[in-house]
C-alpha cells in the first residue's frame, strides 16, 4: 500500500512541477535580472490570462451551440466542441448547404455569412431573425447565444 501512495505522490509532484514550470516560464527573465525582465514577465502573465479568457469563451460558445443543436433536434451536437466541425454544425442547424463552409474562410464575406447563419439559427429556435444581427455586437452576442440556447 505504501508503494502505491508513493507512486501517486510522485506523479502528483511531477504534475505540479510541470504546471509550475509552465506558469513560471514567462517569468524566467525576472530571475535572470535582465533589463526588460519585468516587461517580459508582465507580457507572459497577460498572455496566460488571455488564454484563460479565450478558453472560457470557447467553452461557453460550445455549450450554447450544443444546446441549440439539441433544441432544434439537429444530430451530432457534440461537433460544437471541434473547431472546424462547429461550423458544419451551425450550417446543419441553419439548414444551409455544406459548401457554404468555404465562405467562412473568405475575408469580409465571412462576416456576412456569419450574420446570415445566425439569423437562420434564430429562426430555427423560433426567435426573431434580427437576433442574428446582434451576434456581431461584442458582449451582446454572448447574451443572444445564451438566450437562443436556454430561453423559452
């Protein structure tokens, strides 16, 4: 029994060491006493914070898209978690042809296509289609996505 707990504690120690290394990696210049060390450390911490905020928004968007797929009886709602496949899921919810995925990768055209797709998703959720236009407004788009997913 003691060897099993030692193995677990060794694994836990190794994982915590790796995590601490990844967190402190941007702060390495601070410990080296380089001239711009504080700036590099601040930039590293800002990048980590940005990554965490992006991950939170991605999880929220995937949850809402999966809930919308369930609400509209669209198959494969789990595609909301896969980066390019979530576009395919959006096209399926909006009842658009799959070749429209090409339009998502054309600059400037993609803004118009995203609005059109979200307008059709709103209609599929039995909401006014102008809600799709609101998805281009920052912060409001998070509220609209949540309302499309979970409001009655």
